C-alpha cells in the first residue's frame, strides 16, 4: 500500500508541488490562499511576494524558463487571478511550464455573491494547457500532479487550478504524491533520416535554433549535430548562446546573408512566426524540427517536419553517416559577412554622441557583463538594440518577452532570475515606457534582498510607437512620456539606489557602481529621442 499523507488543502497541494521539484512560490497576499502560505511557512518553503500579480506570474515564468522546471505563482481569487492573465498568456506563447494556483470563492454558496466570486476557468482555459477547479480536498495532490505533468509535457506551457475556499481550508488525506512522469515523444525515424539527408546534401544549409532547444536540454545535441553536419547556426530566444559567439559555426550578424543564400533552412524548436518571416525563405527548402506534433506549422509546408524529443532528433542528426556536401566555402562566406557586421556594430557601440545613442549603452554594458550574466529585455526600441548588440555566451541567459511581446515582464523576470541564480549578474534592460508597468516591484526586490541592475533607456517616449506613427501619419498622439524623468529617484525612494547618466563618458563607471551596489540599482540613461531602431515593419 502506498504511503498516505494528511493535512489541509494547502499542505496537500504543497506536498505535490515539492514532489514535482517546485522550490518556491511567488504571490501577492489574499485570504483565499492562506492555507498555501501556512503550509509553506511551517515547512520553510520560500515565499516571495510582489506588488502586482503580473510580477508573480512573470517571476514564476522566469524560473520555469531558466531552470527548466515548473514555476509557481499563487494568486488570490478574482482580481488576483485576472491580473495574472497576461503572464499566463506569455507563458503559453513561450511554452513555459508555469503553474498558477488560484484561490476561489466558496463552492458551497456559489452564486450568492461572495467577495471576489468569479469562475476563472473559462477565462484562463484559452491561455493554458489545463485549467480546472478542484472540488475535493483529498483530490488536490492528484490534480496538482496531473496539471504539472501537462505543463512539463512537450510542447510545454502553463496550467491553472483553483481551489474553493472551503476545499483549501478543509483537511483530508491522500496518497503521498510522486514526481510527474513526463512522456518522451519518439520522433518518426523516417522523418529524421529525411531531414538529415536533406541537410547533409544541401550546398548552403543554415540552422535557426530557438527556445525549445534550451527548454528541451538539447543544447549539447544541437552542437554535435551542427559540428557533424557542418552547418552554420543562428539562434533566437532562449536558444541564443547555444553555440558560444566564439564557436566557428555560430553566427549572429550574418543572418540576412545566411537566409538569402541558403538552399535549406532548418528551423529547430521555434515556430515559423513573424520573427522568421512566417517561414517564407524564398526558394530555400524548409525543415522544421519541433518538440511535439502540435507545433508543426499549418500555414506553410516544410519539406519535412520531424516532431518529438529534440535531444533524440538532434542526436540522430549528429549520428548521420551518409554522404555530405562540402559546406566550407559557404561557412567562410558567412564568416566574412559576420565579421563585417561585427565591425559595423563595434563602430556603432562606440558612438560618442550627445545625447547618448542606445548603441553606446550596450557597448559599455558588454565591458561589465560577466559571460554568465542573465540579461532581461522589457521595452521597445531599447530592447531591440539589446537583441542586436548583446551576445549571450551561455545558453538560457537571455530573457525576452517572446512572441506575445508583453511589456511589464521586467521586475518579475528579474525576481525569478535572482532567485534562480543568487550569484550571477542579473541585468534588466528597460524602456522608460516599460518601466511604468512594474517598477513598483523594485520595492519587493529591496525588501526581500534581491539585488538586480536595471538600465533604463530613457528617451522620454514610447519610441517603438512614436516613430512609426510619425512615419505613417506625420503626427503622433499618446506616444510621449515625461522627458528626463528620474526613475533612479523612484528606486531610491523605495530603498534601492541609482543615478542618472547624460554623458556617454560617464556610462562605464555608473554601470560598475551598479553591479557592485548589492541593492537594486537603476541606471537612468538619457538617450536620444530622435534615434529610431531601423526595422522593416514597425508595427508592434
Ligand atoms: C502590455 C503592452 N502594451 C503595449 C504594447 C505596445 N508597445 C510595444 S513597444 C511599445 C513602446 C515601448 O516604449 P519604451 O518601453 O519606452 O521603449 P522605447 O521603444 O522607447 O525604447 C509599446 C507601447 C505592448 N507590446 N505591450
Ligand atoms: Mg522609451
């Protein structure tokens, strides 16, 4: 007979969460979820609290992305849950195994008008892999385990459970919970063989590696496959850094040349979405390697689309022994384009202008960032520049909001990153507009001794909207912010530290002070409002 456990709903839930490797909760207080706090408090399970539920879910998402294990946010009934919906949606777009446990008004008097009474499930069902209410205390561990299994099964994603008040406060017993048993999806070997042959026989193949390569712990297999088949690799999302920038097959600047000249484009672990021209690579044949059949594109027809465990697929590619075309001239051509791009970037990053160009901020940051620093982008143009100029050299160290493009991830992601890596540099690159969404959560970071560095690109505008609106209409509305606002004073008022920088020459020392401060530190850089990130389509 299996071992039994006993306790109130919070204790039963926490037992199942612990068994699944959840190590902390992010939350904002509400009476509906007190039993979860009680269980955590009594057993030394860390609780981090925030000032807006969006930050709790984003923190849980950062943990899920970085640690590749479930991240937990506990949200109170009604507004607590609804405030978390953008975070859940981001987690869905990013395939992040996030679990949200919601409080819920009592089931026994449902419909009588209890405080915060809302049926969350129909609201969150479209943005989660699983959403349900647990109506029986003894069922909680099973429900948590089943939901987490869904979250961790590729294609990964967020899940939601809510616990009616009387269910979470009542006690019961249950079987001792065990870790989720996550199925491994076996790819079709014929698909894999076809893909390997296409890549090997191509004259000009290129690999684009995305977030699922990191999430599937397939970075080493990717490297082996690229090295065996001699294929240049470009990365996006959490795939960045999968091959360190010094690797002879790693390319970041030669993307245009690579996609223009390629005859086979191999997209691995990322959707064929707007970031990849919706999968239209001209005359090139497309191989789309995905972690689950559900991720096969329906809007384009790749030649072949192996679906399943990415480690298995990439290891099989690495084992390819058939005929292989010589790719060395192709690699050398791309290296020339790469070096030219790097030289261009280096010049831009040295820009000595007044006001400061965003490029210069990144030039200075590159000098102080450690190779394993976690960088987080939350903003418009300022973050597009971060994507261009920062070169993550460790996989899983770059956190952008992903294809949902939600502003406001900054302080939540920072909290999750700091909790995951107590000793690494954590640096948030923030637009001044983006700062408005989450900056109050610096207070949560200060109070809970979670130091991070925040660099604000303060151009006094919603730049990514103002410039396109000007281009489209010749005027703009709703696109201005207060110029020169002292976001560093805001942080100082909450117990952190910071400074404003208006001269490029002062940037380096300011950043050094920030990284050695030991408290949340905001470097408020006054940047050039006339500078617009060059892009083909400016709609965001
Ligand atoms: C929650 C949310 N609201 C609005 C937008 C639309 N949006 C995208 S970028 C952007 C401007 C961001 O401005 P800022 O953070 O100051 O960065 P900048 O472009 O000025 O560098 C806006 C409003 C969004 N992506 N997400
Ligand atoms: Mg701005």
